[in-house]
C-alpha cells in the first residue's frame, strides 16, 4: 500500500484501504491500520510524516527535515535516507569534518 497516495494496510483483511491525505499541520494517523473499524483518519502526503503521535497513533503532519537540518529524533523527522545523528539530519556514511 502506498501511504503517500492515501492507502493504508488493513492487516486483518490483508488488503489496502483508502484514507484521506492531510496537509501540513493536519490531524493524522499512523500509516498502518490495525483495526479496520476505527474512523478513517487522514494520513500524511509525500514529504510529510505523522509526528508527535499519542498512544493511539494520532498526531499532526509535519514536513520532513532536509539533509543537514536540525533534528532531535522525536519531534523532527529526517527525509529518507538521512537519519538524525548528533542533532542533524545526516546521510548514511557521511563524515563530519568539524564541530
């Protein structure tokens, strides 16, 4: 299922289901659906991620951070394939040349 197109996986039925796509700052739900009976909450579009989720997987769509941008690993997510390392979005295998 392609989450950026509003498709989520209904694991129980083993099929993709449609969910609305939220804009930046919009309410969202994590991309994996575990209970098909839950309301059709929106998912985030391409370039965004559902962050600051609560225990039920509900959060807000926030833009992914670019390479070199500040991040904290919890509230700021780096655009793939970068990862949050030492407070910055860093590409795998990148070497830091100073502070």
